[in-house]
């Protein structure tokens, strides 16, 4: 088996993918028609739409896609198609990010959305063999009071929700005000994650750790700027959810070969590889792995170790983790035979 085929065949687990960011171009056109808006109205226009000047421009495009989702039932198709693509990359389990308040503030019902997502998730598990859990993003732009309201919504309908996150525009919205919300979420039995160090410096990551008690950091690019932070994260076993192609597309790093994931891995940090918003960045899990091989010299063994990192630091129950690691190892031995 050629190296590229081996990489595609590797079993994988994705920790960081936004459900709305996975909307297929064809599905976006369907949503546009359902919403009765005019742009974009062709696949060519969608491709142009998904070109970003910088991170803030990407956020504005993401918001416009949210505008096109007008019925809770649409999420069943969206999440199923997301998982269908994941299965094609031999992803066995997905921890998907859902920003429920993005849609609640547009008039949709949290409970109905979660039910629709879980219908799609169950269908994908039965038909494709890929599992999926939900992590709810509080979205820092809305403020900590809204964060508490989102936790109220989770208490009302929490099926398959295993974690919370703090995404949105990192600059101008530091982690500290969300301390109480994260404390409450932890008491609710939810795992804790935050986007940090993507477009802001190391202080953003330090604050996410110190104020929010996070178990994983989304992106974490700026960790490479602070050796003491890097050492602390390694010592504490905090996982960095790296999203290399995303970081290039939004201008966070100039190119894949300048991405700090190589340093993170070489220095022994727990790091996973993820597609973030795959449709919007024209990527998938196979492409993420292949780019690391081509541009940063990650071997098949390295990439398999990253797959094991993702399982070990996932929010699956311990018994399921152990079983999945055994299954990954069996698949890997067949791939390299």
C-alpha cells in the first residue's frame, strides 16, 4: 500500500469540527432556497463566498451561513452529511461543535435542534458506523449572561451533549467573565474546552486554563510563543486540538509548513488533528493528515500516534476508549502489513 493510501486508511477520531462549518456547498444552496434569500445561488458563487481575507471576514461568512438555516429539521440532514464525509475518511467517532444560541437568537428552538441532530447522528451510526457526540459552544461574543442561558437550555434538553466550548471572536472577549458558567457546566458533568490562542496570544490560553479549567484547547497556535506555557500544557496533559488547514485559510499561520503542530508533537504534547470547518476550508480529515505528511514530514507512524492521542483525550467513557484503541491498533497492523 502506498503511503498516501495508508494515511487515508488510518482510523481517526475528530475532536474539533463545527456542524455549521461542515454544510456542503450543494446543501447550502438548498438552505438558501428554503430561506428565500438570493446569495449565493450557484456552486461557483459558494466557492467565491468561501474565500477569506482574514479571521474576522471568516466569522462574517459563517454568520451569513447561519442566516440560511431557518428550520430545526434541517440539522438532521446537515449532521448526517457531515458524518457521511467523516466515514469516508475512516473517522470512527466525532465530537461535533454546535453553537445553539446562534440559532436560538434567530428564532429556532434548542430542544428541537438537538432532537434533529440526534436523529441524524443515530442514522449515521446505524448506516455508516460512525459515532458522534455534541459539544455546545457558548460563543463568547454573546457575553457570559447568555452563556448561563445556554446552560439553562442544555439542562432542558441535553441528550448526547458531553461538553461545552467557548468559541467566537477571541479578540476582545477574554475567558475570565465565563468562569462561573464553566464552573456550573463542570458541576453539570460536562467536559470543558475553549478556543484559545488562535488569533490572540499566549495570555488567552493561560486565561482559559486558569479561569475555565479547560481539558482541551481549540487551535492553541500561540502556545508556541511561550515556552513556559508549552511546558505547563505538557505537564498537565492538556490536549491541543490543532486545525492546520483552517489556520492557513484564515491567515493565522502563513503556511502548513510553518504551523507549530510539528513542534507540539516533537516536544511530546498531546495533540490531535482536526478539520474545524471542512466545507468552508475545502478540507477533510484525510487532507489534514496528508498535508502534515507532505509539508511537515509526519510519517504514517506519527499520524497513527496522533489518532491514538485523539482517542485517549476524547470525551468517550474509559471502557469505550480502551476498546477503540484496541480496534485502531488492529486496523493499523493490517495497514502496514
